C-alpha cells in the first residue's frame, strides 16, 4: 500500500513541539505493515477511523453514515380533518424505512387519530353583499370579470357577455341609438315603443344603409352587418319583426274596388298606419315591396279573389276564412309562403282539369284546407309539388271528388336533380274521381306521407272508382306510414317505374288496402327498376275481379325487383291468389305472412328463386284457400316454412325438395 500521510504537530504544556503524528488515508482495513504507534488511519471506502496501538490497529468507529431518507407525504381524510401520511421515502441510501406512519406533533405516529390536522381554521366567507356598491347605473360598456370554462379571468364589457348570441335588449329606441355596439351584435329588441315605431318588443336588425322607410335608428358605432366600419352607412338598424303587428289581420280592398279600413299593414320590415278608407289603387301602392306577414278577409268571394291573387305571388301567410271560395288555379312560386285555413274553409274550383295549387318555391306549406269542385274532375291535383321547390309541407288536407289530392313531381329528364324534401301529414281523399290517383309520386329526393286516407265510394260500380290510392313511378326515398287506409280503389297501390325510372326505396307500414277491384301491384313490366321495398304489417285483401290477387309482384326482367321484404302482411278474401310473385322477383323475404279465404292459392310462387318464406295459410276464419301454398316447377334456391291448415289443398309443390329446395309444411 502506498504511504501518503499528513502530519499533525502536537505541543506539550509549555508549548514545545512534540514529534508529529501521521494521519494515513487508505481503502479497506489497514495492514500491520504500516503505521507507527499513535498514528491514525482513515478507511475512505468504509468511512471508518483506526488508531495504531501496541496490539495493532484499533477500530474507532464510523466517521460518516449513509445519506438520510426524506419522507414522501400524501394528504388523507380523517373525518373533517386532513392529515399527512408517509407513503414513500426518497433521496436516501441503504434500506428504506417503513411507510404508513402519520405525521404527529413530535414525530411519526402509527394511529391516524394522533396525527396533526394540517388544515387550518376556515377563513371568513366573502359575500357579494359585503362589497362596496358601485356608484351610478351599469351600462353595456361596464367592465366585468369573466372566464371561459377552464380558463382565467378576463375583462369584458357587459354587452360582450349578455350579447354573446348577437342580440341585445334596450328599453327604448333612444337607448339603442346611444349605444356604441360591438360588430357581433346583429339584432336588438326594443322593449317599449309606440306602435308607429314598431310597437312593444319589436326586433331591429343591423343593415348596410339607412332604410328607406319604416322604424329605424342609427347607433353610435359605424359597423355594417359584415363587421366592417363604414362612416357613411354603418350603424343603421331597420325593423325585422314586430309581434303586435305580425299577428294583425288586414282587411284589403276587393276586386270590385270596395274599400275597407284597418289599423296596420305589416310588411315585415315596415309598418304603415291606415287612418282612412283606401281604394284599390292606394292598396296596390302600399302592397308593393316586402311581403305582408298575415292577410285575411271577411268580405266574401269578391274580396278573397283580390287577396289570393296578391299574396300567392308575393309571399307571406294567407288565412282562408270559413266558407267556400272559388279560386283560380294558382302557381305558388313565392318562397316561404303558407296557406292556413280556418275550420270549414273550402278551396273550390269550377274547372275539370288543372292543378289548383302548384308549389314550386322554398319552404311552402298548406295547412287545414279542404278542396272542392263544382264539376267532375278528370285531371289535375289539388296540391302539386314540383321539382323546382326544395321544401314543401302539407297537413290535414281534405278533398271530396278530387282526381288527385297530392302530386309530387321529380325532374322531367334528370333524376339526379330530384332534391326536394316533401312531407304530407294526415291527408284525406274521399270519393275520388273515376280513374283518379289520390297520391301520385313521380320523383323527389325524400317523400313522407303520414297517415293518409283514400276512400272511394265502393257502393257504386267499380267503373266509377278511383284508379289508385297511391301510384309511384319514381322515388329516391318514399315512406308511407301511420296507418294508411286505402279502400274502394281499382288498384290501391301501384308501383310501376317506366323504362329508365328507378324506385330506390319504398316503405309502407301499418296499412289497410282492402275492398279493391284488382288488388295492389308492384311491377317492373314497364321497363323500370325497383331496388328496395319493405311492406308490413299491411292488409292486402278483399279483391273483387276474377283471379285478382291481394298483392302481385312482377319483376318481369332480370333486374326488375331486386329486394323486397314482407313482414306481417295479410292476404284475406281474394278472388284469385292472396299473394303472387313471378320468376324475376329477387331477394324476396316473407316473415309472418297470412292468407285465408282466397279462391286460388294463399301464396303462389311462380318460378321465384332465392326466396325465404315463413307463412301461415288457411284456417277457420274465412274458410281456407283453394291451395295453401303453390310452388311451380321452376322455383329454386328457396326455404319455405308453412303452417297449412283448412285449405282444399294444403300444398302444391311442383318444384320438389332438395338441398336447395327446402320445404317444411305443417298440416
């Protein structure tokens, strides 16, 4: 071991130096070969000191220990108290101490009850009522502290907070005019105002120039509606909506020039006071411009003619009062037009052909209107929705003797332009004209007919019956639901697209198609394609003509009918088959079908391939069928599970059975 030493000089009591004592550093226990009596040795590895005595090196002990451990504390609940518990130790050397102890007043303790509560006493509560009240009234420019969720407080004006939706209320027009508003504020409500200024609670909108007439004001800012500052035109506001005026009915001059007087004419953006009687010319001058909100009449046919001609081309809401009114056939091209009828109002025509109302604008509706005719109708619809419009709605329409109650048209040459969405709720067609169609669908992107009725006079000869309750020649998405009732028709439901025509999706639920001449027909024999059809539960029965089925499916060509599902369909009392499908029908699925009382087969599959059917045919309700189920020899790739009872012949199976022809008949 190399000898490296340092000298420690000692003195005696009188100050004379003695021999120096050596301090020897090293690693490990010192060897007897080094050191002299009285010298010291430091083990730098083990951190121990030794002294050389007569018997060798004496171990004097450790002169430096391991680095100590720091406790890692976590807060714990002890009832209302919060205490600290040691959950780990960090930063030390050697073996970690045990965890789980709590911090007590003089050190660590094992019981949580002996731990110190580290939470101090509750501080005083800060109440808003304790703050000093601000002097003066708050304004929309008053600053307040706000914060977005998860964010920090920021200063905003009151209008920036309460006007987050772009709308602010003001007590008076003067208050609104004095306000320096943010560009995000687009509308203001004036709480109190005289009638000539728009009335209480009217709404004004930010505009891009001073309005020509009507209630208006200019605010202190100079913003346009786009948020751009314009010192010349910015800051102007015009009338948007006036509740008290919007609901005011207006009496107008009649065709013959009779005059009437009412308080207000509301043109949505302005308001004109009628202080005296006016004549037809004066009315025409007032009426020009933006549409009137509501308009009605109680002066009989003469006055109604003037109103109808006016509003149907200008927009607004036409209220048809109680009574019968002869109306020229109208094309309603104005967007956002509504025709609303009072109870007992009849829209009557004296023409045998032509459409009574044609809707070809945006967002149009006809509500609670009855249609009548003084002559026998031979063509034309009561309400026709054309491909030029994109939204149309009707509700509670009713006709007596009409040829067609509702017609929905697609584009005449380009089905891709069928973008219309049409909803018709609770239509009622009674005593339809001979050969007529109550609901005719020739296009449209989405058509929904809810709870329709079409009831012919089935006490008369079938030659006088309407041809169809529902006829479909083209449709993207057609839905008929809500318990449709079709009685007294030649063919209640006819789906028959022509060459190039496609019925992409047709669904009918909860329907009743009974007391017909020929039953319902879904066919591609005119050259079109029927992609997807879902029927059920629907009653198809009570046909009168010889050999007429309750429901006939004719695919006619390879891609004629591609998918059709029948769920809970019923076929009772048919003069021919209850149900019939030809060899071109694909993707046929029948679940829960029932037929009884049919002269021929309850279910007839004539060369049909790739179908599955779970059916019940026959029974004692209507005396059974001629044949419960019929399979021609060309049928293949099918599964038929049938409960067949009470029929003259329960099963006529010309196809036989094999691995691809599965027949399970319970008789």
